[in-house]
C-alpha cells in the first residue's frame, strides 16, 4: 500500500500540471526538427539516467552491453540524430509486433518534425501490443488532453469477499503495472465472483479508462456514489479519475469526501498524499 500511495501522489501531480511532449494532434506533416534529443521511454537503468543527463556517449556504451531491443533503441537514440531514424525503421521492420519499437520510431519521427508519421507510428504501437506500458505511452502522446499513464487502482483486499479477492488484487497489480488488457480480464473475473461488492465494481469501472476514451468509467462510477454513498473506495477513485481528466477542483472534493468517510483507511492515506502533492505543487 505504501508503494501505491507514493506512486499515486506523484501521478496526481502529473495528472494536473504535467503534460506530454505532444502539444498538438500532430496531424500535419511537419517540417522543422525539434531541438534537443527525444526522450527514451525505457525501464529505469544507469544507461537511461546517463542519457537523461545528456551524457549520450556514456549512455551508448552501457546500452550496447544489454543486447536487447531496448538496448538497441538506446544506442540509436544516444547517437541522435545520426542514423537514428533509419535504425528505428530497421528495428520496427525486424520487430513488427513490438509496441516498444513503434513507440520509439514515433518519437524519432516527432523529433525530426514529421508529425503525421509520428502519429501513425504511435497508433500502430497502441494497436500491435496493447497490453504493455509502451502502448499506454503511445496513447498518452496521441491524447495529451488527459494525464499521462493510467490512474492508479487502490484496493483494500481485506474488505473484499474471499472468492473475488485474488482476482481483484491481481487485476489491480496488472493495471498499476500498465498491462490494461490483462487487468481488465482479471477484474472482470473478480466482478463475476462478487458483482455487488463496491470495491470490485469500482476497480472494474476504473479499468474502463483509456487515454483514448477517458470518460468511459464515469457512467459506471457515478451511480455507485448513489448506491454506496459512504464508500470511500468509490469517492477515492472518482476523485482520481476527475484529476486524470483535468477536473481538478471536482477531483479534490471527491478525495476529501473519501477521507471524511473513512479517515483511517488506505484510501484516506492515499488521498491525503495526493492532496499534499497538489498543494506543494501549487495546483490545489
């Protein structure tokens, strides 16, 4: 729970003041290369930290040691712009079902000023391997009007019927690791086992979210506030989704209601963390 609290607080700031690098829909062809180097959307590593610090030669040497697709992408980006775009095209051709490769080809296109090509690559990334964080990132770039990444699902398994508990926990874990397709299947299984439990219903509703269709959870969550007016789990997740869709004031109100309904719960702890992060940033 502590790890989820920390992540949720950090994501809440991103949900309201953070942004994606794509500030337009990118449908024009574009002609002007962008300044600097494109970001790398790779798992944390020493090589990635060097790249982010602008130490590209050192980053390239470390990326070259990994002998993986991610390493090859890191090497190509570390050489930006010299041969990067051609190398990414080659990697996509060699890995046609890889969201990782398509995502980074899109970034290379975008930084080259080829916006329409970038959009096409990101759409392919989201389609070819949707159950990955790379597909989620691609959707983030395509839909910058919502917060990046997926809104977290927080569960208190002790309050959930035993029959559905394992599937609920598994689904929430998959969701928070940005594997949305697998998460939805697990949460649907939990809902079949405990269709009247508010925590299960709420988690399944949140999992309807996508950067492409960010409003889909609300027709499910809204009625739950009437069915379970004292349920902190409902208020908390409604608040988070409001933040993710840039409705900051409404989101904060729902988080405060979650705290009031269950002051000692994990939902209250998480909500307080998010509100503190927002206040510290100056957004709240």
